[in-house]
């Protein structure tokens, strides 16, 4: 979808009719493969031709992967300079957006992650997704903490803000955000579902052992993902259990990288338990994907995950190796009960419910013009 200025599609039907005079630009800063890019595509699909994806290509691995949208590269290789001089660094993007504003008149910019910052463009509506707590940093670096505080201070007075959870919404209010904050849970892709194929056949197809309990871990290798504890838990569980990693290699794990959602869904269906013991999460999408796939979940007893998982997962202290190991054994024993609860919980995160909530948000934003 690499549109030229002024060539945004004018497709509106059904519940999109109220947006006939509006166009939406989805502003994405992350390469394909991650949850933010996927979420950006969900918004494109919901708007059914009334939107265009703008990729601000902050330096990162993954942009070489085939993707859609209109790409704009920054002037600097330094992330700090790109943020400090955002409008200068992405001047071509600003010029493009201004041209669309002049031609279309009514324009909404929806930034899908706070770390893009916001471009200074007059005469448009803005929505900013904030997906992480202002109180959390990946490291204790003073420079990073200062940057985070400045970033969140720059967003405090934005008129429209979207968060993934009610927990984060209240954290932003406590931080001093003054605008309209809407908590909208992320959806899972309809690709994730129970497959009418035996676990034995799936494991054969994927090259997985038939005689082990498979614990699957789906995450990056950021410190908050707590991979060192996963390694210790697997040692504690013994040889009857084996780890499948979607991400970086961990110990003797069977590892998959660069897979599509269809393959990931097969892995969920072939596994016995998802282990997701993060110290911090803005949401935790693999939890919901596992629920929809009929996979029991063992995850961290922390505020955001309590909101997302409800009573459908086994919640554990992410620092307690023994407690996590016992939680996994309980998940194996209580498999059918957890599958039933997970499938029921997944309904709350369907693309249908997400669409309803996003269109209500867009309606409120555009009516305030």
C-alpha cells in the first residue's frame, strides 16, 4: 500500500459512513514481525481503505522483510538524534502528511507506539498509543530514565491516548496525563485457533518429540522476559519436559525463528504449556494467542497480566523457580479446565470486539472536530 499523496481510497460502507470526510494515517515505527506492526495492520483492515500506513524507519533489524506501507528513513543513525530532532529527521514524512492534509482537509494521525514520538503537523487530529508504563525501564541507566521521563512528559497533554490495559491507563493518570485515555485490549489474529489435527501429527510435521511434555516460550531476549528463570525451571522439571523457543536459543531448546502466524499456531497446538514469566509486560499477546489455540498458560502474577489473563491462566511469582515448576505441573494436570477457561477468555480479545472499540474511538475523535 504505497499510495501517492491525494490517492487515499474513498471506500466507506456500513459503520464507516460517518468517516466519509476523513482519512486516517497509521504511523508505525517498528519493522514487521513484532506486535506493533501487526497491530498497525489490524487498524488498516478495520478502516477498509480509509487509511494508509506510514512507516518511520527508525534503525532496527527487520526492515528488510517484505512489508506494506509508505517508508520514510531518518536523517540520522542515532536513535537519540532522531528523537531529539524528529521533524527534521523525518522531514519528508512531514511534507507528505502536510500535502495530504491540504488535499484531504480532515486527517487523523494514529501513532501506534509512544516511542515514535509525534511529528509537529498543524491542523490534524492525533491519537497516540502508549503501550508501556512510564515507571518502567529495561535497564537502570540514568540516561534512559531521563529520556523516558522527557518522552512521557511530551505526551502528557495529548488530547487522545490509547492504552492496552486499564492498569496502564491509571498509571498514566497518576503520571499526570490530562487528555482522554481509552483502554482498548489488543486483539489476537483469527489465525490462532484449535486445529483439527492430532498433536501426534503436528509434532511429526514440526519435527518435535512425541514422548515429552513440551513447554513453549515465545518472546524476545530482553531482560524483562526473564529467560534465565526459564532455563532454571527447565532444569528443575527434568528430562520428561522439553523447551521449544520462538525467539533466541535458550539452553538445549528446540528453536524457531522468523516463522509466520500459521506455523506459530501449529506450535501452540502441538505444545502442552505456554510459559510466559515476564517481570513486566504492557500486555502479553502470546497469552491470548495461546488461549485461542487451546493451550494452557503459566504466567506472571503481575498487574497487567492479571487483567489480561483473568482466571484462565495459572499465575506464579516470576522469581520463584520452584513455584513456576509446580505451576507447570498443575497446568498439565488441569489441562482441560484451563483450555475451557482460555477459549472463553479469548472471546474478549476477538478482532470483532476490537473493531467495535476502535471505531467508537474514531467516532469520538472526529466528532470533536
